[in-house]
C-alpha cells in the first residue's frame, strides 16, 4: 500500500507529519509523491489564517476527486483544520474516510489500518495530552537540517489567534526526550537544529516551574555533529538575560532570533492582547543588539487589525523605520471564528489592509537592500543547500537565514559541494534580499 502525504501550514505541523510518516514506515507502509499511484492520501491541514484554511479545504476537495476516478482507497484528514472543523468536514465532504485531531497523531497507523479494513473512525482526543517527542521521524527537509518541536499549544490567548483552541494549553516536551531526539537527528546527518514551538521562550515553565530554554540549549550544544542551533518564535516579554547570555556564549547557537512582535502601536498591541508595548519591545531589541552586536532579528507584523487607524499605521511605519529589523514579514489581519478580534467593531476593508501591507513591505525592502549591500566584503560561514541547475554555483544559507523564510547566499565555485557542507564565503555582491559570494578558504567544517 502506497501513501501520499500532504503537509500544509507551519514547520510545527511539518514535524507532526514527519512523526506520522515515521510511524507508518515502521508498520511497512511505503510512500509516493504521485497522487495517481496512491492507495491512501493523508492531508495534514492548517487553519491559522484565512488563506491557510482555504488552501487546506481546496486540497481536500482536490484529493477527494481521486476517490471517484482513481485507485484511491482512503482519504484521511489530520491537523488543525481537522481538529476545528471535524463535523463540517464529515458532513460536507463525504469522500473523507477519517479525521485525526492535533493531539491524536499517534493514532495514524490505527486509522489507516481501520479505513482500509472498511471500519474508518475518527480520533479527536483531549488537547491536554503530553506531546509525543522522541518518536521515529522521516525527515523531509533534505537531511542536513531539521525542526525540533520543543512544546505544544499556547496560553497567551492573543485576541486574533485560534491556536489555543486547536492545539491546547502550553505543554513542554520533557528535556530528556528532546535530547534523545536531537541525538538521533544528528546521527542521521542533521547539522542544523531549528527549535520551534508556538512560543519557544516559555519552554519548561509548565514542567519544571521555571523557564528552561537556556539549559536545553546548553545540552543541545553538547551533541556531536550539530553545527548550528537556531531559535524561532521568541515572545519578547519572555526573553531573559540568561537566554541572551547563553546565545552569546555558545558558539553553536546562531546569533539569530525570531521575535514576532505583531505591531508597533500601543493601542493596537493592547487590542491584540499582547503583553508588551512598543517601548518594551525597543528596549529588548536594544539589549539584544548591545549584548550580541551581530545578532540577526526577524519579526512578523499584522496590518489591518480591527480599529487600526491611519495614525496607528504611521506609528507602525515609524516603529519599523526606527528598529530596522534584519528580516520582516507582514500578514494582513484575517478574522477567525471564535476569536475576540473577529467580533470587534471597526473591521478594516481588505483594500486598506493590502495598501498598508504594501507600504510596510516597501519600507522593509529599502532596509533589507541596504543591509545586504553592507554585507559586501564580509566573510561568513554558510551551509550549502543545493546546486544551481546547469551552473557552477550553489545555494547556501548564513546564520542570518532561517530555512524557507529568509534569503540565500549564491556561491560561485567549480568545486564539488554537498548539501550540509559548511564553507567560508566572502560576500562579493548583493541582489535584493540575497547575497552573492565566493569560497575564500577550505571547508570551514
């Protein structure tokens, strides 16, 4: 039996997909990327924002057609959309044979077996179960880097966010499980660990009574074979002096932090239910840059939030101009059912949201292009991602670039390199967000 697995949404969802793939492979199932050859299709869905929800629904509908025309025997839907809209999916898409919620991914083998035996059943479990951790995974990111999900759920309850209702309260993965999983990933050739959770900075508070991310990082740094450790999704109010000092001291930890601040107007931050104001965010950024001068800071913003005035938008523009984030992404506000923000007055028209997003991105382009030009002449270590087709050049990432969200460094060389190789690169030019360089020494690692 061949299974086609479709993973949508965030990197945290991708880890769930990799765990399910691992479970299925242990039971003898094989996989295909050709939907026409699939006996079973599993779609791991997302519903974080409207676009993600639409993509998930369209994918289910597209694959459901194969139940009518092809050899497809089973269609199974998992993930956030499945958790949130189980009843609607069952009632409106009869081709779906079974649904698995976000806390029941360990039921994937049982579900596939039962559907193929004609006894399909759903698994929507309590959201308070301990996250799995340290399960066999089939790493789908190329093998040289992998995501390490250190916690599940969230308790921040920002007014725009549905995550607590589809992922549950914040639950840290026990540290010993994470260390064991990281060692297995390293033994499999992974050289970069990317730590993810809905919020990484709160790691351990629920299990150990205090935040333990610095201790976890130090233990991960001891693992042989791991060259880089990257931290994503750090809420600004949870960044401690101990965490900053750990990043500064440990050479394996990339001088890179993803800090989703969402806005720069205090009025909007308050309506969003965020725990920091603009002055506090600026203070945290100043402390990070003072302690770690070459740190790369990434953030995400939401524009067009209910009640956002032109004055609020101008405050956000000024905020971005002042802080000069190294990396920045912008989402237009998406009203989600069952969230307080969706019921707020003064919803913003889509055309205004898009206009404000464009203005923010134009400002950030200027900042990013200037920063890229300033990198010319500098020497950086970079990880090779792959070869450019039909050219004597490779695609690489520096410590400033997280997989799939940031820029690349294009390396011109006639040497033979492999994905995961670390090389020392001198930057010779820039093109918009990306850099161009050449090898200036033997392999770095």
